[in-house]
C-alpha cells in the first residue's frame, strides 16, 4: 500500500447507519456522494482521480461484498 486517503472514507455516522445492509446501498451511495462534496473529502477525491489518470490504483475494502461498499462507489466515480 502506497497511500491511504482516509479523508475520503464515509463518515462514522453513515457507515453505522448503512451497516452493509444491501437494501440500503442505493441510499448509502447517494449520501456518500454528498459527503464527497465536502471540501476536505472533495480534495482527497480529486487526488485519487489524478492518481488514476497516470497509473492503476487498487481500492481496498474490508467488507465481505465489495460490490456494495464505499470502494464500489469510489470506483464508479473515478472510473476504475
């Protein structure tokens, strides 16, 4: 792992609400995208986008189903 952009992680409140309940994923995605517009998170997201332009990046997640994780949301935004 070369870099950890912890500023881009979903808020604790959002993570706890979501709890990786599949039925909540669409709402989680909407709320997480809204959080990513906050200045500090937007800056971190821009940084990830810049990295992805020049190299392959790997997004890590500890969830059992990565298709309904924050990594899936980020991958969709970044285009990986």
